[in-house]
C-alpha cells in the first residue's frame, strides 16, 4: 500500500464520521471493511485486519529483481517488494513508499 493509498484510506475512514451514524457491530465491520479494503473487493476478517495493520505499520521486504542500468544493461538489484524502488543501502524504510523493510521470513 503506497502513502497515497494510505491517505485515501484514512480519508475514507474519516468520511464515515460525516453525517453517518454506525449503530451495529455488523454495520461497523461492513463500513470499515469497505473503507479499508474497497467496495468491490472481497473482505473477510483476515483481509481487513491485514489492511488495517498495513495502514498502521506498512512493511515490505527486500527482493532481488532484474533492472536495467543507464546503459540498458540488465543487472540484479535489491528492490522494495511493495513499490519496486531500488534499495541502495541498509535502510530501515523504503524511500519510495515509506514501508518498514523487514526480512522476507519475518
Ligand atoms: Zn517501497
């Protein structure tokens, strides 16, 4: 989830407070799920919980991908699994999307 998507989701959650009163737990879940996951997507409990966790603490891992250098030569570089930004050092957060970088097996 990118920073823009996180901001849009936070805006959708805040929009639930405007002229809308949630009265029942089922309605609460459905409204929050739609704001967090989306109206068209399937949203079971696990999907909604994972999306909320990504809003609070977005994480990504560093993976090796083939990229082209400035001369068009293919080379393998460590990249962010969430956004594909090249990770050029021992960074704790991705400079492309802001995700906290974790080991793939964490
Ligand atoms: Zn990233």
